[in-house]
């Protein structure tokens, strides 16, 4: 399993609604509200890194009130227990 992080910008007033919908995605791990350019930081775990594009298009971008996303792919975890 590989972790990916997605930063999500939502329409104003819809952050909690979007976070709750993102939590329904099968590969969901956790989500945090954040400050700055984006509103949410979402952690997902995927088996097939080649399927990330389809996952984001099919599952994430299909959620209403998402304005923009920024995806971060991970390579190696340090200090994992």
C-alpha cells in the first residue's frame, strides 16, 4: 500500500460537507482541515499507483463543491511504527 495526499480547495462554506464525502471513498485514511491555499488535507492508501489518476477523477472530482486539488505521491515512509 502506498499513501497519497490530496490537498483540496472547496467552495466557501462546504469544507465539512466535502470532508464527509471524501471519508466515504474506499481508500480513505484520514482528513484534516488546514489553513492556507487549500481547505483540506486528505490521506488515502492505494494498491496500484497507476490507478491514482482514475481514483481522483472518478471518486474525488465527482464530489460537489471541490474547486481544485493538488496531489502528492509518496515514496518512502520514515519513522513508521
